[in-house]
């Protein structure tokens, strides 16, 4: 990387030097130098000596006929440069006694510059641009390739081989990215295996524990039996939440985003929670007929919100869907104590409310809901319920933007 920096630095220095030189050449070419020899001519004419042979002639003043303006300049001591009909250049200056005119000529002048400086500069800058392109293009080409690889890696994590040439300017970056991709894939694979272990292996001993508990239930204190049942339920809930978290985090399930009927979706959701009606009044209602969403992930999100509400509600939970101006809102409200400003903190993965009881969950529910809302190009909004006075959690997404889900 240092070599690439030094090479670019040297190129910039050389470019600056060439640009300064080219502007100097351009200024010299277009400089008005017709008076660059004027002082020498004046000195030569003013120091004329008849005793010393020179190519200066001395003629009578009245032998030269000049226009009034030039005659005035000559009388004022100025040196006149006149080009004759034969394209010969002569210089005229009045002598000291002002009775004669000193004539210097003919003077041979250099031919006019015929070099096309514009073409030279155009070629120079074109060459400079080509050199800059030659140095910079490989960097942007490799960066573009690395960007495409990174986008593909984000959609489908896999171990990336080194495809960037070792002499490339971004070779160190590509090498680190390839190494990190191997580490990430190994971590994801380990995470998946851990999720499967929790999902399959943990449930088997839990089933045996539940079976054993039912056998010994008549022989133990009812409070202990109830406590053991709740502990087993908590472990099963933790396993289910963690499995959902792992699936969503690694996108193992493809989103089937399409237009779905709300009647059937809400009816299925109401049937799942009908058994809780004697204890909690869970009300389902909706406005609208169709909406764009993924039914699998949205079901997980709504279930997490309902389960969260069931832990804190006193007696009533409202599950509603509203559609207005192309915006969809799935809301779950309860009559519990609410979040009291802790909602944003509790949306972080594995974050729990330390001031709540052991039934406050495992810090995955709201994080999963937030993930699902993000995949639908929406958001999870937490506030206080105006109807019930407790917490209000709403998944809000634009129906038109949700159709962009890959």
C-alpha cells in the first residue's frame, strides 16, 4: 500500500511540474515582445558618433516626410520604427542638434513563430490524462469488483477466494476481506449448528422432564409442580425464540412478499390465541382487504408482539390492522404498565428489563420484530396506548415500498 501511495505521490509531483512548465511555455509564446529591443536601439542611436563607422546613416531632417503625429513623436525624442514597402524595418531618431535624422536599417527581424502551441498543449494534456487513467483505472476496476463481491456476500455469505492480483493497489484490502469472509462463514455455520442443537436436542430432555413431572405431580407440593412447569415452559420458549432469531438473522427462510387477504390472516391469528380468552380478552380487528407482506415472517412478528403483551397485560389486548394512504399498520396494544421510555433499549438483541420479573422474556422478541419490520422497509414504533393505557407496539410499512423485498 505504501508503494502505491509513493507512486501516486510521484505522479502528482510530476504532473504539477509539467503543468507549470507548459504554462510557462504558453506564456512565453504569446508574450508581446515587439519592444524587447527598443532600449538597445535608443542607446545605439543616442550614442551615435560620426568618427566611428556603423550602419547608422545621417540624413537631412527635411528629407523624411512623416505624418503630423509621427513628426510630433520624433520631435519629442522618440524612436520611430517604420516598415517600408519592401517589408524592411528602419528606425528613425532625431540627433542632438535636431537638424538631422539618424536612420538605422534595414534591421533583420526573426520570422514569426509558426508553431501551433494549442496542438502541442492539447497533445500534452491528452498524454497526461492517459497516464492518469492508466494509473487510476486499475484501482477503480478492482474496487468495483470488490464492491460486487461484497454485495453478493451480503446476500449469500460464503468463503471468498482471493481474485485480486497481488500487485493491485487494493490487494491488502481484498486480502483482509477474504480472510474476514472465512471467519464470518465459520461463525455463521457454528451459529446454525448451535440453533439446530437447541431446537432438536433440548426439546427431547424437556419432553422427558414434563412426562416425569406429570407422573410425580400427585406426590409433590402443588407450588413446586407449578414452578417446575413454568420453568420447562420458559426453556421451551427460549429455544423457540432463539431458533426464530437464528433463522431471521441468517435469512434461512426466503421472504414470499405478495398481496395477501387480511381476513384469512387475522382469523388464523385469532384461532391460535382463542384458548387464552378466559384469562385475557384478546380482540382482533382490521380495516382493509389486501396488503403486501410476507405471511411467515409477519406471523412471527405478530406472535412475538402478542406474547410480549400477554406478559404485561392485566386483562385486555387489542390486535389491529389499519391501512391508510398506502401505509400499513399492525398494532398490538395492552392495558399493562407500558415501557415507560425503555422501548428503544429493549429492541436490542438479548436486552432485558432488569426491573421486571423473571417473566420479562429473553430479549429476543422485539429485536426479531424490528428485523422483520426493516425487511418490509418499515419500522417498529413503540408508544403508549390511548385506548388501553398500556404499551402500543406497531409495525408500520409502506405498501408500495414493501414490494421491493428481494
